[in-house]
């Protein structure tokens, strides 16, 4: 997965679907936080890095934000594999 390209596609789709600005900001914050995690480890996006990050945020973030960010990461994978996001985007 080209992480930055996939994030860009998600963000464009959210805007096109008129997702509220607070939700788009939450997505952007999640993706930036995850990007920093990936860069600190000098790695590319992978399922292993995703699982490491998810384990870490579960201990660092409030439960509600963590649950939402987990959903956002899976939306990235959905966008990468299908070219769209069907699940949980309103």
C-alpha cells in the first residue's frame, strides 16, 4: 500500500460524501499519528506495523478514540483493496 496516496483517496472521498469536518479532522489526526509511528520505525505500511500500532494505541488512548481509529485504519485497507469505502462512512 502506498500509505500517503491511500490516505489522500480516503480524505477526498470523505469530503465528496460531505462527511462533517470534525470527522474528517479525526481521520486526519489518526492518519498523521499512524504515519509518525511508521516513520519512527523506519518501515512501510504492513499488517505487522498496523498490529503493533493498534496494540500501542490501546494502552495510550481513551477507549472511544481507539475504537474509532481502529475503524479508520481498516477503512484505509478497504480503500487500498477496493478503491472505495463502503463500511461506516456516512
